[in-house]
C-alpha cells in the first residue's frame, strides 16, 4: 500500500528517517505544480535519486576532475542526441573515455546532490510505492540516509543565508579589482575556480555551468566573495530571448508531464501536456500523450480525438496510428480501426505490439485465421518468452479454428512459461476437458483455485465441469462463488443455478435465478420457457 502525505505536515527528512528505520524498499516521489523528484530505497538505504528538469552536471563534474577531455564529452553528447534515452555516463564508458568505477563515483555524487536539493522542498506532496526500483541499469551503491540528513540540514541553514545575497541565478556580478589586489587574501578552491569567470557579463547560472561546481558549492563560494566585498551585483542577465525562454518552458512542462505519466499521476500529467499545447499550438507530441492518458482513464472518445489531433499536427506516425486503431476499436468503430491497424502494420512492420493488438482485434471480428497469422508474426518479432496476453490470444485463435490439439500444446507451453498465471491455467483446463481429459482438467482447476485467485470464470468453469458430470451439489457451490465474485458474469451461470435450485425443489430460488438470467440476456429462450412452466410445476 502506498504511503501519501503533504510536505507541510511531514518534512522530507522525517519521511526519509521513517523509511530508513522501517527498512523499506521502493520509490518515494515528491511533487508540486512545477517540480517532481524521486528517491529510491533498498532496505531503507538510498540507492538512487533524480529531479526532473534539474541540470545534469555529470559532464561538468568529469571535466573538472580532468577525467575526460572536452573532445570526449562533445563526442558523447553528439551520440546522446542521436540516441535519446541513453545516459551520458553509459556512453562515455562505452567509448572507453570513462572507467565504470569513476562513473559509479560521479553517479553517487549526483544522487547526493539531488537528495540535498529535495530536502529544501517544503511544499508539495509525497508518495511512497513499495517494491518500485529505478530504471538505472548499472550497479547501485547503498547510501546511508543518516549521513545525508546531517549534511542536508547544514546546507538548508546555509542556503537561507546565501539566498539573501543571491536570490536568483540570473543576477550578474563583477569583481572589485582594487580589493582583489590585496596580497593577503586567501581563497578556497571553489572560489579560485569562479574568480576568473565573474566578469560582469556572465550571469550566475553561466558562472556555475562554466565552473563545473554544484549549485551549492558555487553559490557558497560566490556568497563568500560578496560578503568579503570582493564581488558586487551590477544587474540582471538579458541573454534569455523570448524564443529561448519559450523553449525552456515547453521542455520543462513536457518533462514534468512525462514524469507524472510514468508514476500514474494522470491528472497532473494531463495538466502539463495541456500547458505545452497552450505554449505551442502546433505541438504534435502533447495531444498524443493526452490521448494515452484518456485511454488509461477509459475516456476512449476523447482519446480518438487526441490521436487524430496529433496526426493532424505532426503528420502520420506509426505509433500514433497504432494507438488510434486501439481507441477506434474501443469505441466500436471497427471498420475504421481495421484500416488504422493495417496502416500501422505497414509503417511499423517490426513492432510486435502492433501485430499482437491487431491479432486481438481479429478475434473480436471472429476472423480467427487472420488473427492467428498476426499472432505468429508478433511472436517472430518478440525477444524472449511471449507475454500471457499473447498466449491467451494465440490459444483462442487456434481453438476458434477447431485446432484443439495445437491449442492444447500451446496452452501447456503457456503454463510452463507463466506457471502462476490463473487465466492461462484455466485455458489449459478448458482445452484438456475439450480433448477428453476431464480428470486432468478438474485437477488443474482445483489446483488453481487453491491459490485463491479472484477470477470468477475459473469457479464457473469448474462448476460447469462438475455439472456436466452430474455432481450437482459440488457444482452449485462453485457457481455460487462465481456469482459472488461477479454478479454479471453471464446468463448461463444463473440459468444453471436455477436448474439446480429446481432440482432441490426450491421453486422460489429457481424463479429468482432464471429471472436474473433473463435480465442479463432477454433472448434466453430456455430460461423464459422455464419461468412460464414454473407455476404449473410447482
């Protein structure tokens, strides 16, 4: 279960201590309207942390330490632009410019700086999700939170003083050359690093970026120079043009939206993507992501509109067309969905998910041979073991073609691949019975129910098996459990419950069950006939 709260009611250091003492594993996310951060824990120890839209300073840190050259950094940045999603450190390691051990050290430094920044947040909300782990694929070092808490508290106190002199990073400072001529002055390493960068033209952000220092280290050094009278504020940066400012705003809202989307904060994500569309009316990616959100929330007509808007703005793209096909299927516009699936498969011929969804669509249209061909293509494109959804669809496609032995073999393979999946075990039982092995089918169903999955269809199927073999009392128990789990499971369930009640000479219960069968399916002629005969029978 998630732990949620407000940073006004519980400070982040208090929450971190609670997770540390509780030896919890998972992800702590923090957000307010314009910020989003995450801290990951393993048995209470911090293993990773990140803040959306926070400047990635790994390149500057490596340059400052003379671990890499400017040429190596520029090469890695160029490769990163061509392969979005790859981390800069990983690219540098692959180029041989950086040792894995050095990358680990710098990643730890980044994690610590992110946590220190998060400690300063006093508004917003936090959520802890147990069991969630970071996407980072490298070795993760465990960091004792208590050490970070002490340093974080010191920094928060010092930041409150620094911000009085440096309230924003767009301020421009100049040095007092006369005061600097005093030969008795001594400087810290950080101060020496920024002295040559404070030239009356660069703003504070540019000074920090050029120094290779962290925000705190550079601001602390500048604060010391200001306090000593060696640096004076002379103005505010005018370098940010309206167009650059707009691009920065769009990027900030987009990054926040994606972070919210990844953590299922769908309303917050939608707010950010709508803001992107307001800032850039021609934006094509934002309406696509709004369509994804609408689909997750079951608002499929809105999803259709969003995907079409994305296509109108950004042109035909395979992944948008694929999502539009799924949305059109959900709203029942099947002919249009067929056309979109066909186009998506043409544009994304190597994308297994397209053919998987197209195969499921074929089952809905009762086109089993076409569905099977699409499932085969999807499997050819998949890496590793197919998903339970693929097995479910492919087995059904074979069964609908009366290829029961092939379907049974595939069902056995599915259970071997996903032994704990109750739906796949249920499918194997149904096919075992269909091919004459009733004893095996009953064993599989009883073993599956012993794990207590809340799947009403499994109870119904075992009831059907017992009903067909004449074990009516046992069948009634499983039918009643199925009805308790899902009162709308199907008219056949209540029709048979009525039959069993009638066998027990319980006319009132029989009438109630048959009436429910008719309400679920007004065209159920046998249930209607039984109701018509019931008064005369009893």
